[in-house]
C-alpha cells in the first residue's frame, strides 16, 4: 500500500512527511531561528537551508539575492493560475509579483509561497507601467499579436517585467496599450494557446537561462 503523503508536500517521492521534527540537542544560536519551530519542528514547504528560520529572516535573506525580473498578471476573474504564477516566481526568485485589477486573488495554488514573495497590487495596467518605468524596468506582455517578438530568439532585457493576461482572453486591450512590447512562445501542436501559468514559467526560465548564476550554491535543484 502506498504511503499517505502530507497534503502540503509537493514532492512526489521521499519520506511521507516533509521537513524536520523538533531540534535534537542544544539549540543553535542566531536571531534567524524561531524558538517555536525549534521546539515543535518545521514542516513548512521551504528548502533545508531555511529550516527553523523565522519567516522574516527567510524573506530578508531572499532579498539579498533576488533577481532583476518581475512578473505581473491581470486579475479580473479570480483566475486559479495566479497562485501558480506566484509559486513559480518564488522558485525563480523574482524581484516582485504584480497583481493588476482586483485586489483579492486565489492563493491556493501559491502553497503559502506568497509569504516569502513581494506581491504588489495595481488598479490598472497603466498604473503598473508607471511604477515599473519609475524604476527603469521594461514591461513586456505575452500575446500572439502581429509584431510580437519571438521569445526563443529575442534579447531579453535584464530589468524586465513579464505581463500575462487571464486564462482564455489573454491580455486586455488596456494592458496591450501599456506594454513596451509583446512576445510570443512558439507552439507546434493543434491547440491555439498554452496555460497562462505554463507560459509564465517558460518566460521566467528564459530569463534564468540568460542571466542567473547557475554555478552558485543558491541554485537549488531539489
């Protein structure tokens, strides 16, 4: 009989429960450690380097090495993809995630990673563009429009924000107007489009391949 896995454990193999139990032996010293976690155990969905750390300490450490890309997604229909986009942005260590439109969004797919990721809200795409241009970040949307650059061959800016629309309708007309440009992802099958969260992951990983330091210890591979 297959072992029952913890419902918050995203890994398909390994022990039935993620994390570590209560600290055994003399407690480590350092302000980053959470006494409650040391006493009760740490079962959170975090990499081992952050076991027993407080949430604030983890965020502070991540802030010292965040990447230069941002991710934005429109939120007009409470799309389930938003949480997955946030989780992927956390995995690739985006500078910020931007929610455009409704302030409330479906967090289920984020699997609590939004607590470690800076998430900023904007009323409109124009507001997002104004904020990004103020910090010298280009806004690129994904849409199969005439004149869209090919993601596979384009030179990605280092300081960039990828903007994605809702599942189905894609980027709104106002979002297209706010973008500095658009790009498309090559497809070869019969479907007209791919999932918005999958497209976001492809775009983020394209940035990682071009700019991230893959030789550093910070590149965790599971």
